């Protein structure tokens, strides 16, 4: 039975662990704390606490498995921290996992925020990825480390799913603002589609960089106009562009063609389809 180690069993990692376990993999999920590990004790896979920024802790986990892992997925979160947290969790975490599990294929879940285009252009994996902020530069440094060691980089678009949707939360709470003319393109992907994509990347023996995004990048105004009509609410007000976003203000259309060519098919090709087909997505967002 093949084994996968999933570093970070949060929103994306937990769904990914379940996908691999259901597919017949032996799964070990790593959480940052013992409390987080205890909260997952009812899952059908093994869970252990491990701070992946601690090289010794990662080596201890690998030693317990006798280094026996076919794949490692790094989807731990920085906890919304700044550059120091990014460097510890992403860069040092990736290095520690690569060193401890030298024989495994590693996927690093990066972000499409590394593309800094602002003109609405279509971007592929070959497009320039030159983030201006230090946090984005740390992501790029981590990507380069992983690629140099034969790993895979999965650049995730804006993540949403049951209990997590920035757009829906802001829309229902009245916090939503249409920035500028509303033409900024928004790229998203459902949590469950990320999980299935990571499995495809491992099982198809992929290498290199892959964008993980749905089929439908959409202008911000179009999204909010659709939600306003769908739920009989007023259109959010217009306001100035917010240049202080944590990962920078961008507008681009992220292509998933390379990932689709491997056989990946998203369950939710667009945000609108997810809203229509997944009542819990809307229910949880409107209650928060």
C-alpha cells in the first residue's frame, strides 16, 4: 500500500487526507500541535503532531516510518503570519520535509498570488511570477527549492468551500465592496477540487508547476451582481481599490489547462455552480 505524509491537516489538508485514504493510500497526517492532532482522532487515518519548521521533529517522524513514504504533501499554513512565519513554515518546512523524506515525491501548495499581473491577462505556468512583496518572494523561493529537488509546485487560486468563502462572507455580512470599476479578475478553486488535483498530480507522476484553479476567472463586479440577483439583495457599493492586500493587488485570469491535460476534472468548474449545488456552502457563509 502506498504511503503519503500530509503536512498540515487544516482546511485543505484534511480534505486531501480523506481523498487519499479513500483511494487506498496509507495516510499520515501531521498537525502543528497535539491539540490539533487530538481533534482528528476519529479520522480513518493516522495523525501525529509535528512542527515542520523544526528539523529534528520532522526527522523523528521520518525515523518512525523508517523513511518509508512514497509522497509528501506540504499544505501547512503560516497562520496568517508575516514574513517570518512564511519563512519558517514554507521555506524551512519544505527543506526539512525534503531532507527527512529524501526518497518521496513532494508537492508544495503555493499560491497563484505569485503572479503579479494587473492587466487581466491570461497566465499560465510559463508566465512571469515576480511577486513584489516579501511574503510572495518567500513562496517563490520555496517553489525553487522544491523544483530543484524534483518536487511539484501546485499554485492554488483563492480557496473556498463549506465554512470558508471570503466572497460569500463579505457579501452576506454587508462588508463587500466593489473595488474601482469592478473589473479585477478573481480566481478561485473549491477545496474538494484541490484535494482531487493533488491526488492526480501524485498518481500521474507529474513534475514541475501546475495552476490549480477552476474554469471560470470572473470580474469582481460580475460575481457580486450574480449573488445580488440570486439572493435578492442589493449590489455592494463601489469603493477604491485596496492596494494593501496581504499578497498584493492583482488582476489576471489563471489557466488550469496544464492540470486538466493530466485528466483532472473539477467537481465545481465555477463558483456559481458551487453556490447552486452546495447549499451548505451558502448556509455556513451566511451564518458567519
